[in-house]
C-alpha cells in the first residue's frame, strides 16, 4: 500500500498533478481546484480549515467569527471583547459622547461603558441625584 501515489492526485478532480501543485489540508491540489467549501471559488492564498473543510478567509469569517455588538457586522481582523460581547474597536463607544473608547478601556456606570471623563461626569451626576434625593 503506497499512499504517496494517492497524494499525487488532486483532491478535487483526482487527476494527477504536474509541476504546479498546492499543498493544503494534507493533500495536493491543482492551484485552481482548491476551492472554498462555501463560495466554491478557488482559494489562492490563505485559507481557514474547519471540520475538514477549507474556506476562504471571508467565508470562514462569516461562518465562524463573532458579530460586532455595535453594528452587527461580522468581525474579521480586529475585535474587542468587552462586557462579554465582541466589538469593532470603533463600535465600542462611550455612552455619553459616542466616541470610541481608547484601547477598549472603559468605566462602567449602571452597566454602561464610558470613557474616563464621561464616567466622572456621570458619577458626579448620579451623586447629585442621590444627595438631592436624601435631603
Ligand atoms: Zn484538479
Ligand atoms: Zn469562500
Ligand atoms: Zn461594529
Ligand atoms: Zn465619553
């Protein structure tokens, strides 16, 4: 039993492969025959594997990546984990001024994220409410 013969065949069309071969998923492929399991387009460069299927980066991201809790779009490269949810850094914003929180650093007031300045303003505001309420 010689498995090396099998490996000389393209994983898609099972024809033998000439000089131009692509190695992926422990198999050889004609460069145009290594396709994304989802969009069926040839994967020319980077691929992602899941459950023995290869996907192009875009399809893999759509299938498996988390979605941003701000804009509900699929997160591709940068993503921020905060408040048990995923965000684009630009979508994770201060609840008062709506500016993106620097480095994803935030301060919680009433379970809502604020940047440093707005968080102090918010806390002062809350304190005034409480003090007024107590009087
Ligand atoms: Zn082929
Ligand atoms: Zn695809
Ligand atoms: Zn977003
Ligand atoms: Zn702010």
